């Protein structure tokens, strides 16, 4: 059974989203850039 394209995209962005969110939090902790 094939996975619907939207479901595959959702899985992909969910996997991609975690590292991106962690990186954003790290940048925010450093404070605003000059």
C-alpha cells in the first residue's frame, strides 16, 4: 500500500522540524544578533 504524498511530506517535515527547532532555540538563547 502506497503512502499518500501529503503523509510522506508530513513525516519528512516532522523529522526535519526537530533539529531546526532545536537550532532556533540555541540561537535565541544566545540573544539577538547586533
